[in-house]
C-alpha cells in the first residue's frame, strides 16, 4: 500500500463520514461557480486549472521517503493550487483528484471522500490562502509568504486528518489525548515534507509570477509595495486586474 | 506508536493502527486494485496520464521565450 494522509475506506463511522460530506459540499459548489466565473473572464485560466488539477492528482499520490523517519508520505499540492488558481477551484480539482484516487488507486475511500476533501481540499487550501494574504499584508516578501503558505497547507492538512480520526474514533477515551497522539505520530515524516512542499510552492508561484502573472488568481496583494520586493511584472499585471475579494473564493 | 516496516506509509504506521485499535479497521476499497502488481500498473498509468496533461497544458500556457532577435529588437554594434 502506498497511501498516506488519505483516510482509507471504512475507517470513519457512517455518521462522521456523512458529516464531512456535508461540510465539504458547499465548498465544492462555490468552487464550481468560481471556475465558471474565471472561465468567462479568462478562458486560458481554465487551462491552468486543468494543469493544477493534474499536478495535485500526481503530487498527492506520490509517496516520498523521509530518510530519518524511515517512512513514506506524500505532499498535497493544494497550497500551490490555492495560490495559482484560487481556493474555490482548488477545492474542486482536489475533490476530483481524491475521487479518482479512491476509485482506481486504492488510495483513500469513497465513504471517507468527504473527510479527505475537508482535510486536503478545504483546510489545506484555505490555510495557505489565508496565511499568504496575511503575510503579504505584513509586507513579507513574496517568496517567503508562498513558502510559509505551502508549509502551513501541508501541516494543516495532516492536523485536520488527526482531528477527523480522533473525533470519530476516540470512543470513551480522551479526544485530546488521541488527537495529540496521532498528530505527534505524523510529525517525523510530515515536518520535513511540509518544508519541501513549501519550497516547491514558492518556486512554482514565483515562476508563474515571472512568466504569466495575468493567469494568477491570487495576486500577491499588489497594493502593497514591499521594500525591494515589488515584482516588476506584478505591478504591470495588477493594472486592470480584479482585487482579491470574497468572490474569488 | 507501532513497529514499522522500512519505508511504510504513514497511513499504515499511524492512520490504520489508530483505526484498528479503535475497532474501525480499514476495509478493502470497492474497486480493489491493490492486488499483486496491478496497483503498480495503476500508479504508472495515473502518473503517465497526469504527466501528459501537465506537460501539454504547460506548453500551451508557458511557451518557450523567443530569442531577442525574433522579437524584432535590433542590436547595436
């Protein structure tokens, strides 16, 4: 078996599995609307959505060995997606990736799909999106903000998986004790992988910002000019671009 | 948390162990491709299809930059 963070088939009791489906559903619905809106504004942006979807699919089923932990796990790719195509569309493509993995790769499960969408597709996405904005508002340079967003996306995903498992399975025992136990067990593998994912996120975001800033859904908060870090393409690209609003979600 | 085989995924070492201890062990997927080398083939196929889509869309979105002379910029000697 090659999977990692995905919760496998049958692990979550039916009531908890249903609850996570209900939590995930509105995010997927809003994400579909966001894709349609972006398609009307810029048809090429949908090509980027397809590319990010394929990347999330590949990245999130790619086991990476962590030498000093002696185990394997996978990055998520959803933090990168949130910065490139926006949080709503990323929830949708992550859901599709998780569905295909559950159907054909014995990776995750159909009954646990809602839980996996919430951890990887919702929490992973919005934590990256939120942190990136907060850091840019604090005038943190673009690369560092994207790096932190990628890291927090990965760690938040695994923390949410820990929450989902412990809330459903703690039984008569302590929820917090079980939550801490699972979270600590993830740390040796996920700590370095999260940092690696942050680096990849920052490099990829920087690349797209250099080459096609017009495609980016999440601008690097262009109204803020950081000392030494107003990206030359950024200011140009921001001309006529939409400010980031809740509608982008 | 548990004894692990080399390079085992954290699902085995963490998720499945916790679930089994709590009385909710994982069950086989509805479409069980985890049989022999079938799963390896499925991962290979998934990687190939995903890689093709990434490459195809990447080339469309990020075409190679043209040399300066092709962009009509004249060099001064």
